[in-house]
């Protein structure tokens, strides 16, 4: 599995201030811990609405408390966001309503958080002259068939187009789009692990042919940091990731437990897409990632060339089914060991 970390002299966070929305979530916690351990960032702002998770994170990172600031707040509240972003140099927007089924049954809540929340992040960042903003997206935003994916696609569009609003302020906005995070809260792996620990005699599988892209939390953190170092504003960065079959995942976790096929749930795809054919018309390939370049006038002005960039082939689509980088059952077992399964 790849490591995307850039050398410190390429993107130096020394004496900088960083805010993370959704800062007490799986990605946010891992990102903040990495900043504390591996950078000389002056101030790290944890912005989230979960009081309990913030308390737990504060206790875990107590020895580094002098560099941490905790803000209880919601991305729906632009005034609170603006206060939290005072003096901030860089923003990671990781807050979202992420569960497909919950979004389907609570559509307006999903829109308020994922779409209006993105607009609020943009407005607060512009008001406070933040230097760079990266918004985390999902493979479900590419050719979306559920509300969660559609809301994240709208969020992505807001972020990309907002580069045309910054003017003399100079704030840059980009997006990182990746697949399932191994072991993150609410994902399928902790769900399976709990069933196994509770003595389940079978594991539910929606479809034996289903595939997904996979990334570890450390990889996601290092990839986002590397994108901060190379972004011009308006790009959607897509890491090259391995795919795995869901049935193989159950065999890696519990080879002796049978599976029960329950059928694909509403809003789910058999295979996920990270880069669509339409995206590929204005995308380039690098050794470790794809970059979807924006089709806006502002792009040509601030653009910086990527070393080794090359256009993707015509009608290319990057999906979890046709992806040549596949994880075997043994690969999955080794990977699960690294995330504490």
C-alpha cells in the first residue's frame, strides 16, 4: 500500500494554524494526531458537534493540549464557523452526514449538513482569508444514485467553483475523493467484527460480487497532506487505490463463519466509481493519483504543472470492478492486522 507523504520542505506547516471540521471523527482524529506528532503546526482547531467525542479526544491528546483548541459547533452555523476560523491558515472540511440509509430517510438534514454546510465553510474561509481549504469527498459522489452521493457531488461543485469567488483574497479550494476507509467508525469492518465478537453464526453480505475501493486512515491522512502541497485550487484529487470483493473481506475476517446473502440495499451500487468517463475528459494521471482539473477560466491563471503528468486514455473510468489492483484474501488479512482488527 502506498504512502503519500510529501517531504517537509515541500509543504511546511511550521507555525501554521489548521482547523478540521468533523475533527473528532475517524479521519479528523487521525489527521490531528498526525499533525501533533509529525509537524510543528502552531495551533490545531478541532471543530465538531459531538461533545462526548471531543472530550475523549482531549483526554487522549492531553499531553499536546497547548497546541489544541476545541470548538463545539455545527457546519450549519456559519457564524460559529467564522469565529472558529479566525487566524486559521488551512482548513480540512471532513464534517458530513455520511450514512446512505440515514440520508435517504432524512433528506433535508443531509442537504443542510452536506450542501449548506459546504457553502458555510466557503463563506467562513473567505471572510477569514484562509489560505487553502480541502474538502473530503467520497466515491459515492461519482455518478451518484443515492442522496448522500448527490449531496457530496453538490458539495464538491461548490468547493471547485468557489475558487472563482476568492479574488484578491487568494483562498484556494480543492477536493479529495477516495473510497472506503478501513476500520473507520460506522463502516462495515467494525460492524462485522462486532457480530463475530457477539458469536454470530453468519455474516450478512449484500451481494457476493460487490467490490469496493479501500484506503487506510494513515494513507488518507498522508494523501490529504500531499494534496495541500500541490493544489492550485479547483482540483479533485483521486488516489490510486486497491479494490476488494466484499465476500473476500468476510473470509479474511472470519474464514469459518458462513455468509448470508441479503441483497443490495436501496441506494447501494455493486461497484463504486472514483473517476467517471466524463471526468476523464479533463483529468491527468500521475504515478500515485489522478487529478480532475476544473473547466473554469480561473484554472489557467493559478495553475502549477505536476511533474510526470499525462492525460488519461479516452473514455477511461476508474471503478472498483475493472481496477487491476485487487486485494486477495491474504492481502486483506495483512491489511486488517495493520488497522488493529
